[in-house]
C-alpha cells in the first residue's frame, strides 16, 4: 500500500476495511483462547471504525483521500476513494454496526455464535468496502461478500421460514450478481479499464448512450440488492425471518449500500441524466407498493420490511431528481432510515421475544410491560413517518421541497403520491403504536423490560434521532459536500486521475 | 456467399454466442424449473456462461501468455490477463455461492422433506 504523500495526517482509510476483515478471520483463532470474549470483538472493531471515520470526516471535506493498493497509480491499481460520500457512509455503517453489536451481546444467545460474529463482521466490512472502493470489479467482489454473508445470516436461526427465505434470497441475489458481472465484462470489453474514474472519463468522451446496455445490466443486477420495484420480492421474507439484530443491519445498511452502488453507477459512471425521469417514476412506484403492502400486514417484522421498500423508493425518488438539494435530501433520508429502521427493528426484536409472537395484536399492553422499549419503537415510528422533532422530518421536508422546486406539473402529481404514501405509512405505524399503548391486554403481565445492554443502543439511536432532528445542521454540511461529490463527475475524475 | 458470411460471423463470435447461450440456458432453467437442485444447476450454468464471456472479452486467437520478459513473444499476440484474473475471482465467488446454495438445499429438505419450490411457499406477500 502506497500513500505517496497523497494525504497527510489522519488515519489511512484502508483501516476501515482491513481491521474488521482481519478480525473476522481471526475470530476462530481467538475462539481457541476464550469463547467468552468473541462477542465483544465486533463492538471493539466498530468502535475503532467509528473513531477512524469520524477523524477522517473533517479531512475528506477538504479533499478526497486516495489509497492506492499495490503501489501502482490509477487507473492501473485497485484504489479506494475516501471522499465525503464514502466516509459519511463508513461512519454510518460503523455507528449502526457498533450499536447493533452491543444489542447482540444479549440478543443472540443460541446457535453457532462464533459464526454469527464472523458473518456480521464480514457483512459490514463488505458494506464499507463497497462505499469506499474506486474500482468497479472490486465493488463487485465486496458486493458478493455482502450478499453471501447476508444470505447466511438470514438462515441463522435455521427454522423453516429462515431457510426458505434464504434460498429465495440466494437465487435472486445470485442472478443479480451474474447480471452485474456481465455488465462489468461488457464495460471492460468496451473501454479496457475497470477503474471507475477512468471509465467515467472515457464514457464522457464517447457519450453515455454507447454504454447503455452495460448500464442496464448493472442497474438490474444491483437493483435486486437495492430492492427497487419490481426486483424486491425477496426482501420481506428475508428481513422478517432473520434475527432482529440482522434485520436492523439488512434494512438499515445492506439495501442502502445497494442503492448507493446504483446511484454511484448512474451518477459518476454513466451520468445518463435523460434516464432520471424513469427512476423518478420507479421510486414513486416502489414507495407506493411498499407502503401499501406494509399497511396490509399483521406481522410486525414483515410490516417493517415492507416499510423499508417504501423508504428505498423515497430515497430513489430523491436521487433521481438529481439536483443538489434533492441528493442532499436523499442522503439525509438514508441516514434517517438507518437510524429509524435500526431502532424499530431493535425495539421490535425484544417485544417479539417477550410476547413470543410476531403478530401485531400480540403487542397489546407492551406500553406497560416494557415502557422503555415501547418508547423506542414509538420514536422510531414517528421519525420514519416524518414527524418533528425527529430526524425523519427534516429529511422528508428536504426531499419534498427539492421536488417542489422542479417546475414540471408531473412533479406536483408525484409529490401528491409521495404524501399519500406518507399518510399510509402514518396509518400503519400509528396503528401499531395504538396497539402498544392503548389496547388492554387479556391477562395482566408483570413489567419485564429488555436487558440493559439492549436498551443502551436503543437509547443511543433515540438520542441521534432527536439530536439531528432538532439540529439538522449537525449533518447538513457533510451531506452538502457528499451531494456535490455525487453530482460532480468531472471533479471526481480529476481527483482520482491526476 | 451468404453462407460463407454466416460461417465467418460464427468463427469470429463463437465464444460470445456460446457464452450468451449458456447464460440464457441458465436463466431459463432458473425461471422454469421447480426442483431446487435443478435451479442450482441453472445458477451454475449461468455463472459458467458469465465466466466464459469474461474470458472471451480478453481472448485473441492463437494468443500467448503476456510475459514481457520473454523477448520472443510479440506484444500484439498477448492475451489480456485482466479478464482471466477477474474470472479466477468470479469462479471462487461462484463456488462459495453454490456451496451455500447446496447446503441450504439440504436444510430445506430436512424441514420440508421436498425440494419442489411450488410446494414450499409459506412465506408470501
């Protein structure tokens, strides 16, 4: 690894990928020494990652940091591009990974725990790798690590539902990865390079329409992982049958990383602005389908999974408007969704453990039985619906405002549909909150709160949601420069290929 | 005349035709077969097709290995090594996916006693 004076001060961004990867494979060895400390390792690793990412954040706002692997200079090497987008996502992944790892300390009690922690580390390593890499084939490799570890984690419990949804997820995901690989092969055949900046430069010079077929292959392949309608039929099964801690990561991180890859390929690689209207429609369609299906669910985890589809639709809509405001809004909504959905899945996880059922009707009286968890669920739900003073309000507000800035009549209709989707979202979330707080349970049960180690991450999620909701300026500066990195292809190309 | 043109076309594009043939066969098996094992075989064929396609991208007929230290080899005849490196990686990934798929198939069979995907539908929209 050669950093040849490209950046000064601050830790090397490659640590974000290398440290979790190394610990993932060192876990079995550490297991020989002591089985008890295994579950604390993800906590330590992601704390480290969070510190590294937060230290890098002010540096990359000035100038993106390039890491060249193998001592060659781009476009001949595999390189990491730690721009504002990459480091923002790395920090988000590390934060969610840390909090969920703390929750896991008490939540995962049975099954092959050692393998759980290995796969958990691999999943988040791969997610970090996808957002940091500047090489399209490297992106594919990290993506495959992400997919394989999530197939396995979905089947972790090993019950009928888990295995069945894992098989479905695997078949669809493997077809998607093959399509992505065909797209990469076509791109390599056309341009003879795999570096994203170099590819983008060559596509700029020949015109993006010539690369339409590889783009279609790649977007379709990645769309499966990103759960864009109509490629999302695996998602509700997989997210609802996985253990709740895994669902929080799959919903909060995995599909957003998929969407990041779609956006990176659309914006930086191809820049096909004439196609964005198609994605605007696709986003609204995904939103409406997801929210309507969520509304008709009786199973709380399936409801949350469908709600993730809806949120992905909203984020896709925001990105496809492709103005600086809208992309900022999309990134903001990604943060809001990671925090909100993570909190919801964590809270729902322990409510399901206590009630012994995933049916919404079995959550009656949870407001009395586990008041803190119920409060966490309520805050997550209110935030996702977009009520002030939670983080969901400024993010949704930004998206709607940027859509209103588009003069075309069609956008007014689409905004109407999105607000309709939000109303449906409100309806099903408030219904659950109503069941939790106001429906009398049949027999009175004693108060039995979730354990402290599960409450702490929920509490930290709540603090983040409320803090950013009240004071959005905490993140908007970073989001603005991240949005300009995504929108400004020429600048990206120049920053990688000097 | 037309015949020789067709032959010429086939000669130049036979690897691409073969690769996409395999890809479509694999996709077709995945879409129409109901037995999970057959679907996994389809996945395998699909991956083979993709790998063959990647190799074909970098292939030159009568090419040689790209060893620059060997002066007797002219650079025009060197095969592009990058797609081959990609294919090696893709094969390894494919093996991992297939192994996982087969082990999941075993677990699925333990739970349901059947591999027919039409009858395994407890999870639905």
